[in-house]
């Protein structure tokens, strides 16, 4: 299994950052590659169907979460991964502000899978940094 983890410190409170990143259907509000998130209920479990900038779609299943983290898995996507499971969380940073952590484990189905996943995380973090300073 491959693993990718990225973290970002922001000069904003965890509550303020969580308002942005903590909504399972809210990815289009902060990630530049996602233009729409459509909620689906499959056997009583929340899913999101993400429409991507430039075309393509990802179907993800929520694992739920708590007041500052949630987990999910990819059900179908054009990404070169299988058995992808991820978690995103926000915590208070040492010295103030907040730390956002996005981590995943998956089976790579093609060369460069880890770099592709890291690039997705980094694009989202760049947008958060621009938003929160």
C-alpha cells in the first residue's frame, strides 16, 4: 500500500478552517479542481459525485467523522489508484492557528500514482493558503 500525507499550517482558528474544509459536500467551495459535488445516498450512506475541472468524475463514499475530521473512500475514478481511503482533519497548531492534514493509503495502479495524489492535496492546500493567508 502506498501512503501520502500532506499538512498545512494556517493562521486561522481550527473552527474557521473547519467551516470551509469540513463539509463532505463542500469540496467545490475550496478545491480548484472540483467544480461540483452531487450528494447521493447509497444504502443509507452518504456519497459524493465530484465533477472535475476539465471533465471527469469521482464517486466517493463517506465514512463519517467527528467535529474536526472525516474519512472517505474512492468508489470510482479516473485516478490511477484502487482501495483508496483518506482522512482530512483540522487541529489547533502549536503556537496558534490551525493545521490541516490530508492523508491516504491506496494501491497504485500506474506509475506516478503517489505524485498524482500529492498534487491533488497540494492544489487544495494552495487554495486554502490563498484564502486564509
